[in-house]
C-alpha cells in the first residue's frame, strides 16, 4: 500500500530483530572488504576472512571430533550458529543479506521477534547437523543461507494459511522454494558445492518450527498430506 509519508525510512518498517541480524552479517563482510583493500588492519587484514572462517565456520572435522571424543567445548559448539555470519565472498554475503531482509520482514510481521530468532538459529543448527551427517569429514559450511532457507520455510507455512483462507491452491506456497532449489541445482552443477543439503534441512526446520509456533494453519498441512497420500 502507498505510504503518503515520502520521507519515511524503509528501515523503520523492518522488524528490529531482522535489522540486527542483517547488520551483523553486513558489518562482518564490510570489515573483510576493507581489510582486503588494505584500508584497515594493515597487511594482516588480507587474511581476516580466512582466519574468521577457521575460527567461526562450521567444520565437519570439528563436529566429527566432538562426536567421537564426547567433548563439546563452547568454542566449537558456537560454530553451529557463528558460521552464518562469515561468507566466502561479497556476492555470497550480499544475496544472503538481501534475502534475510526481504523474508525477515514478511515473517517478522507475522510472528514475534523471539519466534524469528528461534526459526533463524534453529534452521542454522539443523542445517549444520544435516551437512555434517550427510557429507562427513573434510567439508566446511559458511554463510547465512541455511537460516535464510529456514525463513523461506516459515514464509511458506504462513502462505499456506493465507491461500487456504482465500480458497486458493495451497501448494502455491512452495513456489519460492521450488524456484530457488532449481537455481541451486543449476549452480551446483556448474560451480560445484555441497551446501544445498544444509539449505534444504534449514527450509524443513524453518517450516516445522513455524508449524509449532503458528499452529492455526494446521488444517492446511493436513490437506497437503492428504493430497500426497492420494497420489
């Protein structure tokens, strides 16, 4: 809807929790860019991205070590969420922030700030676990996409309720994830990469968490399951 206040800031319409998450992602990438350009930190700043990836990225080797030894130190457990804020490139970070702002605005207007955080970090943890279990040792995970896909899952669940109320086809709620997964498949075939399993797991987690946090759409879920059984 048109806002008659032409001077209104678009930032003010965003849920504060989404703004904070996007700022953490964006500021981290800005520091990496400034360091790589030699504008801050001196010669050592060129390696900041790699150092932060080693320190905060999710590592399947570290996960395997924890499960094998039974030791779960905080500096390694935090990797299940800190990997979200370290990206492999400027473009990688930019698209994550844009998607976070767009999806976070929609989801954040439908659920509480606490719910947004539960969806965001719950999807991140689920994505990292799936990544470790599926690919095993020798792989690492960086970037906010599993959490963003979790917001897509929540977005899809919210749309199910809206489509059902309007008497529309509730399967249309999955058009966004379907389109993104096609793009992800093409990207993976062309450039390689194994992050897609974390993204899918993040989507499923975000969808499931939103089912629990926003139960009023459950008749829509029953309808989807009934259609699936009838095929």
